[in-house]
């Protein structure tokens, strides 16, 4: 495929009669093979080629909102909902995540608001728990981009259930990284935690649930990127500030009480 050569491929695909419908037909045609998982490598590869063209449409400024208004991302969710770890399914999940990643890569609150009306958060959390390293990285990137938008941060921190669902998965990923380090994945995890720490209520909760391995220097040898190191220091400063305020309040209460 030579989609990189044609800068206006996305508008051409969108406006060419029947093209998007044909791509969606390719996607829908393999739904019966998702459960039970009987997808062949050839069928997976064929659909992933269709998804690559849809990613082109999702990333183009002239077609991105049209892509959303047609609710095309929803056609990809059955792929993200699969659990088989065979290569055809892993390739399918990764390519589907690439389409969503292309949507969120450009900071656009309209995109985030659309995704939050769907099941994208639990679907990404599922992949973050059981996907390959690359799939985990893309899924975590999507969650990170949602959190970086104020609408997304408010949504995830609006209820304890949402916050702890995200926090629990991030925490388990940190534990897994102790055994199989990935600097790229760790960078996205730290950025997610840092953004959560910028929400007052979430920061208070992180005081109790932030993994000790992020506090005790366990990953120092794996963080050679100055940006990631700065994010971790800022995260620990934010969470530490909650401790300092709590200790100060406790001291004042003691003085007032006596």
C-alpha cells in the first residue's frame, strides 16, 4: 500500500462512490469468525489493509469529523473486544487501535467527547491488561490522550469506579514492567499518572494507590529520557504535596486541639 504518497487519499476515499461502504463490508464480513475465534491469517490481513485505509481517513483534517459523524469507529470495537492472543487477532487489535490512535493524536475535544460516549475506555483497559507490548502501548497512548483533554480528565475522575478502573490497570502494568521492562510503555503510564495527579480528588487517591515501584527508584535505570524523568519527578512532587498538606493539617489540628 502506498497511502503515504497520496496526501489527498482520504478525501478521495471518502468521496468515491461506494468505497467506504466496501471497506466497512470487509470489516463486517469477519464478525462471525471472532467468536469462537476462527479468524485465519489471510482474512485478518485483508481486514487490516481495509483498516489502514480507514486510518488514513481518520487522520485527515478534512475527513476526521465526517468519519466520527458516521460512527465508523464503532465498527472496530468488536475487534477490540476479542481476547485471543493468536497473531491474526493481535494484528487485528493493533491495527484497530491505530485507527483510534490516529483520531486522538490531534488534540480535538470533539473527538474525545465522541469517544467518551462509547466503550473506548473499558476496551482500551482490556487491551492494556492482555495485549502484546505494542498493543498495550497504543491503548495506553489513547487513554493518555483522553486524559490530557479536560473533558476526558473530568470524565474519568467523575466517579470512583472509573478512576479506580484506570488506576488498577495502570498499577498492574507497572508491576508487569518490573519483569519485562519497556521504556516506551512506561513513559505513557507515567504521563497518565501525572495527568491524574493534576486533578485534586484523584491526586488524593493516588497518595494511597500509586505503585511503590514508581516511588522507590526501581525504574531509574530504565528512564533515560529527560522528559519521562521530569514527568516522574513532577508526579512524585504532586502526590507528595498531598502528604505535606495532610501533615500540616494534622499538626494544626493538634495545636488547636491542645
